[in-house]
C-alpha cells in the first residue's frame, strides 16, 4: 500500500494524529459528512454537464415549435380596420 510518496509508516502516523485530534466517536460523523460532500459535488458536476449539453438540443427542437406558434397567432389575428381609404 503506497499512496504517492507516503509509505505505511507515514499513513499510520496520520491516522494516529487524526484519532487524537477528533476522537473515535467523531470519525464516523466526519467520514459520512465527507462522503456526502463528495456525492453532492459529483451530482453538481453531472447537473452542470447536463445543463451545458441540454440547451443546445432543446434550442434546436423548440425553434420549429416557436415558429408554428407565431404562424398560428398571425393566422388567427383578424385584419385591422382601416380608418382612411
């Protein structure tokens, strides 16, 4: 088990210091909140990615529908009365 340049002894020392600082009771709370934070971060990245790709697709799809709506409004609108001939 080797994380970058950290060996087993260095990782063990870090774990001991963390246990001394926070205590055994608080470690599960810290771990769960850290996991929740990572999940929310991943979810926000996914949402941002979807928002970036989604408008390009919906814009292309919504343009013909918008054109049809304006045509229907123009056809349904009566011709204005003329005041002067």
